[in-house]
C-alpha cells in the first residue's frame, strides 16, 4: 500500500491521461472536499476530456463548473445534482452527455462493466495502513459508504483520501484488497455539512396534512402490520411521515422488520426504542445516524448494489413493503419527475426513486398539489424520472389518487377503510380551479443528455438552453 | 356545532388558498390584529376576490373585522356581497355592537369578549338579536386585567361567558392557546371542555387536529347517547330509567345533539 502526503504526490503514481473516467461518492454531501481537491489538481496538470462519475453533485462542487468553463470535462454520469453545476449545464450544456442514473442502476452498471472507472477517488474518515476504509472512525465521520463500494471493487485504480490513518479497521466497508493508494489530506470532509438542507420534520401545515393523509393510507393499505418494512427519504414531509409511522408502531405494539435507504436520527431512535429490528443503511443523513451506525449492531451499512441493484437478487428493497417518495411533477399516468424544473434546470435526480418505486409493494408519492401557484399534475412532464406503472398512489393536501394500472385492488381496499379517493384527472381539475391551466412550455432545443432507467433503459431526454416559449 | 375556529390572516394568499385543507370546521379570516394598518386594503381586496370565486362549499367562513369605526365601515363594505356565515366583532360590548348596528350591515355576529367592559356586559351581549356566539379573548383580557394566564385565572371569565352563551342558546367558543406546544394546547382545551365548551379557536393550522380530536364526542359517550335515543323512540316516553339513571327531556335532547355532532364528524359507531 502506497501512502501519499498530498494529491500532487499521489498523481505522480497514477496513470493520468486525457479522457480519464473518474468517480467520487457523495456521502459528505455538501461537506465534500475531495472532488474539488482532485479536480483542481487534475486541471493544474492540464488534463482534458475528463468523464466524471460522482454518485451525487452538490452546491459545494464548484470545481466542476471551473472544469466545464475550461473545456476539461466531456461527460458527467451521476444520480443526483443541484447547485451551480446544474445552473451552468442549463445555460451552456456539455460537450458530451449528462446521464442521470439511479442509485441501483449506477451500482449495476459498474458491476456489469458498462461503466468502467479508471480511478475511484474515495473519501473516507479513516483508513488503515492496509488500505481498509471506514466512514465511521476518525474526527470527521460521514457514516455508511454504500455508494462507494462498487467503485472500490471494480475501478482500475482505487484511492482512499483521508485525514486519519489508523492501524486496523474492523469490518471495513472498503476492503484494503481493493485499494491501491492512500492519500492524506488536511480534512476528509465536513461532517457538519452532511445534514445541510431539509433534514428536519416539517412544521408546515400543508406538509403535515399530507403526512397525516399518507399515514392514514399506510394504515388502511393492509401493509401496516407486524414485520412491515419501510423506506422514506430525508425531506421534511417524508420525515414527518417516518415519525408518524414510528409513533403508530408504538401505539399498535408492532415491530417493523427493517428500514432501508438513507438513514436519519428519526430512524436511529426507532431502532433504539425497539420499534424496528434492523436498519439497512446506504447513506447516513445526519450525525445521529452516524452515531447509531457506529454503536448499534442492528444498524448495518449496505452497498448501493445490496440496496437497489436490479441485478442483485439479494437487494434489500426487493422485500420492501412501503416507500414514501416525492415529486416535482406527475402526469395523468402517474409518471413522476424529480429531475428537472419547468425551466429544464436539473434540481435533483432519481437517487433511489425509481429503484424503490419499482421494487416496493406500496409506492406512495407525497407532494403538495399546488406549490408556489404551480399545479403538481401536468399533462406533459418536463422530464420523466420514474415510470407511472410503479406508482401506487399520489397523496396531496387536497385528495388522494390511486393508480389502478399499478394495483387494481388498492382503491377498494382504501375505500373499505373509509378513505375517499379521486381519479387523478379530478385532482388536476381541483388544482386548475385555483391556478387556472398553465400555458404549455416548449422545451429548449439543445440535447443535454438523458435519464437512464435502472436497467439501462432510456426514460427521457434532458435539454439545455432557454425554453422556446 | 363547529369544534375548531381557525384564524387566518386575510392578506396572505397561501393561507386563503389553503383555508379548506387544514381540516378546521370554521375559519375566521382576520382583518384585525393579524393585518397591519397599511395592509388592511390588501386583505379586504384579496379576501373579496378569493371568496367571490372560490368559496369552499363545506366550511363555515367568518371574517374578523376591525372595531375602529372607520375601519369597520370599510371592512363591511368589502364583505357586503359575500356569502359568509357572519362576522367576528372584536372588543365586543354594548358600544361596539351599537357601532356595528349603525353600519346597517346584516351579518350574524360572533363577539369576542376581551375587555373588562365586555365581560361585565356579556349577559346583555349574548341576548343581542344579531349575536350568534361569543369567543373568549383571553390574551387581550389578560393585558387589560393584569393577570397571568392560567387555568385558575381563566376559570371565572370562561365560566361567566359560558353561562351567558348557554342562557342565550348561542355558541360559546374558547380562547386561543397562543403557544404552539401540543401538550399545552391539549391541557388548555381539556380544561375548557371540562367546563362545558364545545369548541375552541386555533391560531395556527397545526392546532386544528388536536382541537378537533378533543372536542369530538368519545365513542363511549356516543354509545350511551344512542342507547338513550333508542329507548326514547321505543317507549315514546320523555321520562324513563336506563342503567340505573333517570332520563328526561334535557338528557334526551343532549343525546340527540351529541349523535348529530358525531354524525357530522364521523365518530365510529354512528350508522
């Protein structure tokens, strides 16, 4: 194992060339420092035609914008993106293509050699001299390293970047056998920035109304029983539902079998309280989750492949009962957009959206029917992230629409429990009664790339430039 | 019959647009304390436009107008063509009622009793022909009287207003709880319910579910009421014994009211 004192020193030992495929993970989210440090050094060495494979891109990643301005980046393949990179791509496009994958799809593509990574740069909060990597030890932990595991196992060269070197690591997520180099940095990442964003239970009354309605649907669906499994995101409404879900487990003297996905303090507390038996954690969303992963043996890290790869028969979400998902747009066939806004700026991406929607038995979309005077339900989506056939129902503050094409029995089940449902067209009409019918937008002319399904299918095209209204 | 009366500011479009999604039984659109002097016209205009085109069908809507004579006049002009349940009159006493009468508006009125003068005139106010209900305004009353809010200090005003309202056969609505902690709200609402209040004001939409739940008849109360009405109908008698208790007309009437309320709010056990 070669240990380097700086990225500059590291680069002397790597097969650097124009056109490199390089990958990063986003476990530090907006507290990541590694991507910027590596790219800036690559620019110093005058490398061009780079192809980036970060699992997520956050506002902190301004070096990508610099690389795009200097014409050093050709293609970007990622699962999630927001911030200045999105704004730049919307205004200027990309020489190559932007491919928006799912978390499970990214792991599958790497494992099946569709994606070939030349060098994986993996930030870890601690590395052992044998090359094992952990996100739990050290001064600046980031928690689970699920998105980096496939990169470590399959990249041609693997580099761990860390600020903490230890003698040994027990049960490391990144195995030393996969690692070629260790590079020491002043800091591996900023733990305090992992939880930046909306990682708190909503107090917004509309959000809480949606959460209460979602909990009613969950209870009435027939899936809420002993050993139920559940996943929700880290959005403020999702967290409110998670809290209600946990409270209901307690009230009904039930125990969930497992929670999956990104894990927060709310999930960790439920494990501590004995309301769920296992947490399968691909990504820690806050410091409470990191502490739990460190100390609770029933809180287990998992790779993105074990989480959601469609080729992995052991994937945890294959046994998932209920998933709560968001939407920025939904159409009358329940197709969902969480990738771009109506100006075609990338505002997020699938992450595990499509993976979990497809695999879970009950995939619930929660979203306000009207947001900033714009109706949620559209005749035509700006982009399609998740096919509607995977969605069971849409829950808004003004009503619940069930997708009969997904589950023809759900509507009857809910109505038998006293839950009124509407068809999605009626829900759209309700919104239009308040907002009127928005004028259709014409999409920009230039192709930016595409949204890739978890099995490499193309779900939609992405565009850049001004809308041609 | 309403359990919750939710105050929403009249000059906030998002709140007006969502007034029917918060699950309140009634909303009180506020032109008074929640709206600064410079925003009064905006509140009137927004409310007028919104209610003209989007009157929610199954929601009781009131508007709290201003007690100042000129502001009151402008408020009432803005409301005159709207199909609302009534207006809420702040600082309600005999003087403000005279002011309201002078405007020649013919809305039904819920008066807020929130001044010492209002409190000592509450029985007379309750009997006024335009009055449909009374709200206790504890925060203003507290300020005027100099007391600290507690169940003890609220006991007298709550009781006095309640007796006045019951005697006049009008609604008595409990004062809002101004903190946003749920357990404090529950405690405050339970105290009011124990005295005989059947409804309470909310000053935040997140208070509504708690209030609705606490002022809902319990399943046990409903079962007892159904039993009373069933025996009354079977025997065609206004006076009988049931489960060791004597039942007469007031008890039968109260049971019928409770069943009606349970039907409206979907308490389990109502056919």
